[in-house]
C-alpha cells in the first residue's frame, strides 16, 4: 500500500513508545471486546423459546428457570475468566490455561475451537446485521453478499487503525444499545407494577411434543449462545490500560453483569407479554411493541440492536489476532502473526481472519441461517477446557479458598461440557460436523507449523561464526539492453568480484546476436566478457536458470546473480518494468549455491 494512501486510510504511523497511549480504558474496552456478548441478548432469549414452544404452554413454564440457570452459568464462567485474567496476564485465554494446566494438546484443541468460533462470529454477525438492514431497505437483498464483504472490509480498516481507535469507534453503538434496551426494560417493569400483565402479544402455539429433559437441555443449550464473546477479554488483557489485569477483570465483571441483567430482563418481560419469536419479530421487538408502541424508543432499540449485531464481529477482530500472536510466539502459528503493524495493531492477524471470513460468507451465500449451525460450538468447548484447566491450576498452586474456587470451576466445566455435547448433537447434521472436522485439522496444522520451526531451528543452529562460509565466487549479470541500469549492475558486480560474466539470451526473434556482441565490445571496451545463450523457443528465464545452475555446480564457488532494476516515479508505472527481475528471482529462489542481488536505478524526476 503506497504511503500516502496508507496514511489516508490508517492514519500516521505510531512508534513503539506510543503503545501505552494505544491501550484501552474500561469504557472503550467495552466497545472493543463486548459487542459480541451484548449482541447475543438480541437472540439468546429467542433461542430458549424456539425450543420450549415445541411443548406449548407446558414448555413455557421452564422459560425463566432456564434463563436463570444460564445467568448462573454466566456468573460461573465470568468468575472463572476473572481468575484467568489475574493468573495469565499475558493473554491467550483458554489456550494458555489449557496448555499450561492440561497439556499442549488440549491447549491446541482450545485454540482451534476458539479460532473457528472467532471466524464464525464474524460471518454470523455480519450477515445478521446485513439482514437487519435489508429489513429496512429490501432493495439491498439482491446485493447482500456484496454488502457483507464491504462491511468486513470496513471492519478490517477500522481495526488496522489501532486498538484505541477501534474501541472508540464502537463505544457509542454499545452504550446506545445498552441504554435504550435498559430504558425499555425499566418502562416495561414499571408498566407491569402499575397495570399488571398485558394481553399476550401472540397466542401460544399448540404443542407438537411433550416436555422432556432433552427439550429443556436443548433450550438451555440454545440460550447459552448468549454467552459467546465473554472469553474475549481474557484473550486481550495486554490491550488494557495499566494495571491491565485489574482493568480487564473489572471490565469483564461489568460486561457479565450488564449481559446478565439484560438477558434476564428480556426473558422475564418476554414471558410477561407472551412473546413468540419469529423471523419477522424477535422477543425484544414484541416487548417494545407491547410497552412503547411505535415510539422513538422502540426504533432506537431496534436500530441500535441491528448495529450492535452487525458490529459484534469486532470482538473477533480483537480476540483472534491476540490469540494468534501468543501462539506465534510459541511457534504454533506463523511468526508474522506476532508482529505489530503500522498502527501497533496485529495487522497480519486482522487481515488473515478478515480474508477467511469473506471467503466463508461468499461460500455460504451470505445466509445467516446456513451459518448458524457453525456458531457457538467452539466457544463451549473452550469454556470446558478453560475451566477444567483452572481446576488443575488451583490444585497445583492452591492458595486461599482454592477448594471453593476449584469447585466453582469444576461445576462450570461439567455444565459447559454437557452444553458442548448437546450443541454438537443438536446441530451436527445441520453443519456442526464442519466444526468437528475443522478442529482436529487445525490442531494437525498447528503441529505441522511447530515441527517446521523446530526443524529449521536445528538446521540453522551454529556454535561460533566460521571464518568463511562463502569463497570468492563468480558473478553473472543478465543483460538485455545497454543502458544506465545495466551499467549500474555491472559496476556493482565488478566491485564485489573480478570474475564477472555478462549473459545475453539471444532469441530467434531478436536482432543479429553477433551485432549485439559487437556493440557490447565497443560499449565496455572489451573489459567484461559476454556469453550469448541461444534460445530457439524464445524463452529467456529457462536458459538463464540452466546456465546459472551449471555455473553453481562448478568449482568456481557460489554464483551471485546481479539483476538491474528500475525504480519508477509512480506506482502505476511499476508493472511496465522489472518483469524479468521478478520472474528470474522467483525461479532462482532456493537454488543451491546461488545468491541474488538487485541493483536499483532510480528514474529522474
């Protein structure tokens, strides 16, 4: 990306010393890390009712108990991750906890599951947000995939500007949603106290099955989607203002408290108004219609909910790059993912997950319904491994109240483990099998990357610097024209060796090669030998590569290939030059005993 365009899109570069200024305050962290969790209030209560309504009014009797059980589980998971934040301030969340307490393989399983969850969160959030926009602008439906891709690209650019700016960009939508929905719940609660229970918004559907333990567990598993995103803060502890652990823990508890209150409030008022969720009207919309009608508050809640759903993907753009950076430092991901970019963000991780999310959205045609079965499977597996890891952590380190803490984490591990099995079983044939297949494949990929780095480290290991690794060798300069660029390359070649050979590939379509040789002798005063290489099939690269390989196998030592290169004034001129240099460089990369050097010649202004 040219510097001018990069500065325009991303802002000026930030020095490493500015890292402290790029950290997040608690309010901004809520926007950066909390949108995924907050947005789940818009569909979590619905998922409970979708399951329980199969048993009609008998099933609805379990609505609030299931919601309360989820709130209790949310508190257990939040407390567990709070302990994780203090115990592992470097970040990494489930991966770090599982790896250090359960072993490398469980840690990698957690990382793979979390990576898949981050990816599906982007896809589901963006497509759901686009669907909400389509409800207001039906004409956009034919272009929804393009809109999805455009939104992901926008999120990539916002996050490339740095953590602080990304957090600031999402603070307003987050608090607008919390404030407007909170106000609606207060209005609804007051209405219930003053006027009693309103007329049901919809008649309860007839039962199609009896109440059973499996149905209740299915409703519980569906409602637990409200907990997705709660782990993101534990992955991004280093992004918080110092003291990082204290601020991250406080933000997590605040987020869990807000999420729990909103979730129970929506579930409670939804039960009071007899809400029956559908594709056209969710529980929040039916609560709004009942208590405030078509007032500005109703539209504020609906519009802010749509925006938060759409921007919930930002949690993944904060969580995955930090997870990948921690894993890259441990050699499980490519090292490039641990490098910070122009604005101190983990740019490579942001771009990587954004690109894969675009591919996923395009592959599924921008359909939220088709993507939903992939959603939330990985996160519960992460919850289970993380909490099991914390049980082991307390057993190893003990401390005050360790038995109580281990009991809480153990309970959470068992419950989230059961939820994982239910979610996988319920969604397996609908698409969850893809996640079940992807997780071990990713673990295998991690082992492949780690093994490669270990082999390279062993192969490159050396005790002391030898006196000489390369003996003085020969230099080859490919020549096509007699100009200043060629003269610069030849001058550099002669500065590093007395054994310089110019090579000209003479294709049959070229002018007389003998004439080129005569001009060469005049131009160089016969100071540098020239070898003409015939090319009856008009190839240039292959004959050069064969000649260089032959020379590299000779007894004359290593071959340094010096390539002339033009540096153009404008970026659009670049494709008009240097094609031979690029292709020849690619062809020679990895050839034994061959060194490639490029000599730039700048065109005058």
